[in-house]
C-alpha cells in the first residue's frame, strides 16, 4: 500500500506491506517542487512522480492523509489541489483510494491526536524497525499507510 502526505511543496510517500499480520517497509521518499514553478507545473510534477512510484512498486491501495482545514484558505486550497492530482492518478491506475484525517492518524500511531511530526517519526521508525527516515513528510506518509493497515486488522505481530 502507498501512503501519501500531500503538499504542493513537499509530498511525502511511503510504501509498506503487511505480511503475516506484520508491517514491512518497502520504500519511502519525498517529492519536492520548486516555489518558482506555477501551480500547474507543480501538480504535473507531483502527478508524474506518483505515477512512476505506482509503476515501480505496484501498490494495490493508495492512502492519502486528508487535508487539514486550518486558518489559511489559500493553503487549504493548495493542499486540495495536490490531493486531487494524486487521487486522479490513482483513479487512472484503477487503484482504490482511502483517506484518513490527520488527527486519526496521530491517534492511531502515537496514541493521541495532537502528536507532532517528530513524535510520529519516532513511532513510525519503531513500528517499521527503521534507523532513519529521510523526511518528516515521508514519515507522515508511512504513518498514513500504517493507520490503514491497523484500521483493517493488522496488529504488528501482537
């Protein structure tokens, strides 16, 4: 499964699998766009990058962290654009898409809905037996995928 933390600037992605009720890390990374690019160019780059990831790893499910409805409507709109571009690519590839709110992801992974990105990264590294994750955006994406796995019965060998 492919977990995604969408953003117009830094989209985190992470691939995990559940084998025998245990979590297995496959890969992760961050899609970076440049601030001088137009919104359309950023969305095209995010879309083509997600398509390459799908083609390389063949996930069967895409899990997206729902956009957070904060104070700034422009930021919300941009996050919506990124999520929409990702959902469009997933739909084009006939993949099932699930979305989870940020607070639920935090509650499932860190046991409280107000955990910060660093706390999530620590928990994700422990759950996947990783020494390092290359960005907080990628750890958030892995957390989204882990949330889906847990919500659907994976117990990490417990």
